[in-house]
């Protein structure tokens, strides 16, 4: 059965390599590095090593063997997953060049980043009123659905609450529990329609954990951020948002009341942050078709063409030795070495003959 993979974490080297497109480590940092372009000599060297090491550990050590063992238990007749994955027809990548970096993609690698983003819909009445009556605008605070607000240790939570008391703006906070002693300008809800809030013109800044989808939403809705990353890819996303000029990133460990207050005031009052994210938003929205239409069209294409084998890159069939032409390099090196060796021997022979003639 033809199948399509979804690359949820965005552009990822191993996903791409399986399809026959090894992303260039000279400018594509591996998942675990926060580096920016351009990378220094040392960073590029570490990146090449890290990319190989990460891929090896993933495939042959930590992840795939564990999953494979479990699959074998339940489906003993299935081919190995590393064999199965080679037959992938298409890959949907959760990225877009205006969010990420531009990469040379194969026709079988389709960027559908921010496909879930859409214009804002009307808000629930109480939330709408709370936002509209905010004289100085609104700060929206959500740590996403994975690291829920209640995972924020109490000391950090108290820092945020203390900082909010010092702000003129109203704060709307996605938090799963009731909290005692909140200042008047803070509204808590268990669940909030994030995109509809971000779409509201009165919302001035988004305090986010730097999740990939939250970052796409904030760019789509053109809202600057205060990013407080917690784990996984969040430090990387937060660093990217800060580098792109869309806001400020703070490490959880460095959180203090004045730092939060000053950062929020800077993001709200200095227009450069809103301007930068506004430009990215225009670029992200300016597409020939929506990412959803694109995904639907390509899915139907794969169905119409029974797995669309024409899309398959010949690079996907090569071993990594062939792909990197290492075999050619070895042959060339051996050839050059042999040539030198033979020339040297011939020269030595010629000298000996010459010497012999002279002494005679
Ligand atoms: C991959 O596709 C080819 C051609 O359709 C098929 O012969 C082969 O069995 C498939 N491999 C796996 C592991 O499914």
C-alpha cells in the first residue's frame, strides 16, 4: 500500500536522507544544535559529526531497535521498518521557508508548515468582552497543551503573577486550575481558542513555551512573543524567534520579575518586534495555494499514480558510500598513489641505469 509520511518536527535530516536528499551539513544544523547561519568552522565540523552520530544512534541503537522489537512481537511477518520506510511515496514537512531556512527539496518533499493556521473566528462572549475592554491591550499567556500550566513550578508561576501585577495590560492565561489571590488584570481559563485570541488586534504579545505550532500561529497572526522554553525543541524554536527579531527568549532558570516586566514592556512599546513578525506573516500567507490545498492535491496525486514511483529520487537507492561518491574517491586516490609509486620506481631504475653507465 503506498504511504505518505508527515514530518511533524519540521525539516529533519534523517527524514530527508531516506528520500534521497541529504541536507547539506554546511548550513543545516542537526536537531540538537541551536546554531545560526553562518556556522563557524568548528560548528560545521561538530555538526557533521553530530548529524552522523545522531542518525546512527537513532537507527541502530536507541530508537529504531526498540520499536522494531515491539513490532516483531505483534507482527512477526512484517518487513523491517528501515526497509519499509525506503518505499515512502511522499513526505509532508511541517515547515515553510518563511518560518525556517530555505532548502533544496525533492518534488516528493512538500512543505505544509502552518497548515492548521486560519483567520480568527469570533471569541466566546466573556473572553471577547475582557479583551475589548482592555484599555492598554492584552497579554496572552499559554504554555501549550503538552507542558500544561500546572507543570510550571510554583516559584516560576509566582514570578509571572508578580510581573503581571506590574503591567498596565490585561492578561489572559491558559491554566488548568483555579488560582488564589490573582491580580484584577488576570483572567484564567482552562482552555482558550488560541488562534482566535492571537488574531485579535488588542492582543499585543504572546507569552509562549516556544512550541513549533504555537510559533507558527504567532507568526501567522503577526504577534510578537516572549518565549520561555521548557524542553525538547522549545529552546531551539525560542532562539529562532528571538534571532528573527520576533521577540525575546528567556531561560526558565533566569526568570525574574524585573526581567519579565522589562521584556514585556520592550516588546509592547518598541515597534521593531511587531514589524519583524508582521513581515514574516505576510511572507507566510503569500502562497499560491493554502498548505491544506497543497497537501490534499499531492495526496490525491499519490493515489492517482499508485504511489507515484516517478517521484522517487535515484539517490534513495544508493548506499551512503555511493551517494557520497566515497568509492570514486577511493579509486581516484588509489589510482593517483599507484601512478606516483610506479613513476618513482621507474625514476629510481632510470637513475641506477644512468649511474652504472657512467661508472663503466
Ligand atoms: C517496496 O516496493 C517494491 C516495489 O513496489 C516492492 O517490491 C517491495 O517489496 C517493497 N518493500 C517493502 C519492504 O515493502
